[in-house]
């Protein structure tokens, strides 16, 4: 063998060994490839050693070998210590998120759900390998926050047998294994993962009944005036939604965790009101959202249902002139002021919109009611009692008949007169819930947090994560080409050139 050929094969073998080590660390799932390369590198090393066996024996007897062995042994010990520290760090690592938006941290709601996990939960990712990184970056936050969560990633290109047997149809599908049961979900963001975990942990079904028969807002309407978006969020939280026609029943179903009356435009019969009252007396919960009382007699009986909880609705319409500064009409209050000491709105700072809303007030002498969302202070806002003047565009504050702001638009209350905890939520705007006001505001967040409180759900429904300001880096074609040349071509060439230069220099010494 030519003198220059043997060192070349040695360098090739060393490079193969480095590749093998990297593959075993980063891609252990490629078992066949890893084993094959390991056997090849080992066999090549044995062949090269056999070729130079006499030279190796002579070299081993030299003092240079003893000195080199000493340094190599010290280096190996240092490497072993570093590997041990790295292993301990991976098993017991701590992370600190210093980003302003906390984009690398889990929300407080997610952490509360993770605290509920007391038994092992395995999350198995089914996706193409090149799509693993963003998924694992998110799920590793869960693994770090809970010692009960374990992760595994399956390359769908390598294991089509598992994909078929598990019924996987989309990349990014995750299977949750808990207590011998499996469930599938499609990962999109933190909310999707946490809701899937919550579904796995929840042992009881939560059923929500939406009253029909009075032209209420409906989940079936997907247009601007429907409430299909919030209904989808409820279903995504694994609540079951059913319709309830009180004219066809004698009592509210016993499995109802909460009943919703959302924006009726016709009156309720006495029998219907009696059913709702009996349901509440048995410990049921109710969400009532009404439009301003232009026809007050339609709502009187419904409003009386809230009085035992310390809530009532004014026969007025809320006017907030400061909303016009933000591009809305005065009769569409934009709210940024919330009760800070209640779980529904604690830490809630996002903007909500209450179109055409009546005021929500507490009943004197009744305890247990809390007002949650407020307009700006007077003279910016007030509750206008002259509904006719509002429709004619002539609303002005009247000290004798109108109420000064801040005006409450959402209230909740609890009753102590029932056998079990009964909760009531009252909103002075049914339009708050429609699809038209969901995408550009946090209306759905506030609504869903209220529902979570009503049904006494320990989990979460939505996240109050602040908006993230993006500062994109724009790279031109020349920049991309320069990065490619430097990182892929220039740097390796410099390293190999330096190595060859040093090797030749040592040979000449």
C-alpha cells in the first residue's frame, strides 16, 4: 500500500466512527443503518490494524506511546466526566425563559393541568423526521414540567406498519397512553396539547344544554350572527353540547351541568321558567345572555331567575364614548377593565367587545354576586335609560334617570340556598357571543373562562397569553448563498486543509 494511502484510510475510518457516534445519539431509530455503519467502521479498523500489526507492536514498546497513552487516558477521563455531567444535566435540567412574551414557557393554566397528573402518561409523536423539531420543542416543555410525562417520536416513513395499525392519517398526530387507554389528537399549539391531556384525565362527562325555541343564538349558524366559533371551542374542550326545547320537556335533564339561554327574541312560557327555576334549586348552573331590553316584558321572568344570586339587568343600554376613539361606535363598549380577584378574570388583560349591552347590577341585600367587566369611568360612559333616544342617535346623560360609569356588563353569582353549589352568570349583551366579534377580540376567552367556572372544571379552556410582536429577519438570495458557502463549504475546507498542513509539517520534522 502506498505511504499516503494508509493515512487516508485511517482518516476515513475516524470520520465514519464520528458519524456513527452522531447517528446513535441523534437518530437511534435508524437501527439497521447504525448497526451496519458500526460493523463497517469496526471491521475497517481491524483490517487497518492487521496491515500495520508489526508497526503497531513496535510503536507500543516506545516511550512516546506511553506518554501518548497517558495523555489519551487523561483526555478520556475528562470526556467521561463531561458526559456524566451532561447526562445528569439532561435528567435534572432547569430552564429560564428570559423572553419578554414568555414564548418558551408553558402558561399557568397548563401547569395546573400538569399538577393533576399523578400517573405515567406517554406521548408518542407520529410524524416525518424533518417535522419533529417544532413538535418536540413544545412537548419537551411538558416533559420538563412533569416527571410523569414521557416522550417518544416515530418516523412515519420508517414505521408504516405502526402508522397503519394505529390508524394514523396525518403527520403530527400524537397518541396519549394513560392507564392502559389510548387517544389520538392533532397537535397545533399548546392549547391543543393541554386540552388533550385534560380529556385524558377527566373521568366525568360535562354536558351543556342550549335552550331553543325562542330564536336564540345557535351553534348551527356559521355566519356572522351565529355562535359556531364558541361552540367549536367548547367541543374542543371536550364538553358535550345538546339542545333543549323546554316546551317538549317537563324538567331539565338530570345530566345537565349547565343550561345556556343566549339571546332569545321571544318570551318564555310559565312552564319553561318553572323548569329552569327547579333546575337551579337542585344545584344547577345557568348562563343568561340578553340583548338590551327594548321589549322589557320579554325578559322580566328570566331576569328574576338571577335575583337569588344577587344579579339583575338594567332596562338601559350602555354608552361608552371612549370606544369611538378605538374605531367603534359608542354603543359598542370596548372593555379593558376587569375584576382582578376572581379566577375568571385574574390576570386577564385582553380587550373584549360588548355590542349593544345593558348594565348588570347587584341586588341590594344579596351576597355572593361579583361584577367582572366594566366600562370606562364617567363621563366617558354611562347606562342610558332612554332607549328610544339611543335608536334615534340622541343619547345624552340624564342625571336623574341614567347611571354613571364605570358600568358592569358581566356578573356572576353563587347561591347558598341549594343542596349543592349553584352558579349563575349574567351578561347584558348577547351579541358579545356572535362570530363577528370573536376573531378581533378576546370575547371567546372571557366566555370560556366563565363556562369553566360555572361547571367547576378544574382544567382550562383558554389561555390568556399576551400577543407576540414579531421582528422577522429578511434574507436576500445573496445572503442565503453566502451562508451556504461559508457554513457548508468554506469552514470544512479550512478545517481539513489545516489538518493536512499540520500532518505534512509533522512528517517533515
